[in-house]
């Protein structure tokens, strides 16, 4: 390697120092981005829980409707059964005022028909009562599940508020540190970093492993790697990111 003059050494030293500052700045940016992500994500996670409560409320409403419908049906059947019973009583009252055997037997037959109908109604009521028991158990379980979801939501709301406040403080603190650091960087380097960051998904620096830019997983020319080793500032020809070893 050719001997190097003092000016070259000086420029390497300055570029190396700027690169160290830039690496520090990029780490801060990573942390700030993470806090910003929390600010974005947390309210959306809360929305999910709000939706879960609404979905469970719907299940409770449906179960409640089914209970009400079953009770209504049972009430209607009870009214029907009372009608049959009243009619049976009325017919039975007439039974002994009948004059002929035929009339008596015909009336008996009519009463029997009513009794059979009433039995069918009673059977149906019993079935519905058993179904109602199950529906009421389900309503109870769904209502309990709704309580759980509501508790989760309240807890989630509290945690979200805390996380957002924490993220806000962190962004403020890190932002102040960032400003200090940015002021120490050469203006053109800072601008380069910012513009690459804007264009490349918020990441302005790329680590080099071997001869690979880890920003875009592309191989670099040996000259670039050699200049990096000598602490010069280099950018990746493929992804434009500022490189460091
Ligand atoms: Zn690259």
C-alpha cells in the first residue's frame, strides 16, 4: 500500500468520526421509530378488543332473543292448553244431560279427541321447557363471557393509555438527543442520511458483512470494502444507504 499523507489521514479521521455519530443517530432513529410504531399500533389493538366486546354482545343479544321467543311460545301453548281444558270441562258438563246412548258416545269421543290434542300440547310444552333450560344456560355463559371481554377491554384501555404516554415521553426524550447529535454532523452528510432514509423505508444506514450490503443483500466491490475498512464514507451503489463495517 502506498504511504499516505497527513491530509488523507485527517480526512479518514473526520469521516470515521462522522460515521460513528451517524451510527449513533441511526440507533436513536430506530428507537424513535419503534416508539412511533407503538403509538400507531396500540390504538388499533384496542379497536380489536372493542370489536371483540361488540361481537360478544351480539351473541348475548341473540341468546336473549331465543330465550324470549321460547318463553313466548310456551305461553302461547299454555293458553292453547287452557282452552282445551275449558272445552273438555264444558263438554263433560253436558255429558249427563244427553238423552241417547249415541249422543253420549259421540260426546265421549269428542272429549277424548280434545284430551289427545291437549296431551300433544303438554308434551310440546315439556320439550320447550327443556330447550329453554339449555337456552338460559347458554345466555348465562354468553353473558359471563361478555363480562370477561369487558374487563379485558377496560384493562386494555388502561394499558393503552400508559403505553401511549410512555411512547410520547420516549419520543420527546429521544428527539432531544437526536437534535443534539444531528447538530454535530456535517450538514451534507446529515442531508444525505435523511434523504436515503426517506427513500429507503426509514433506514439510512446499512451494515456490511463480508462484502455484502445487509441493507439490500447485494455484493460490494472490493474497492468499496477496502475504503470502508479505512473508515471512509461510502454508499451502497444498489440501495444508496451509507455503509458501515
Ligand atoms: Zn445496499
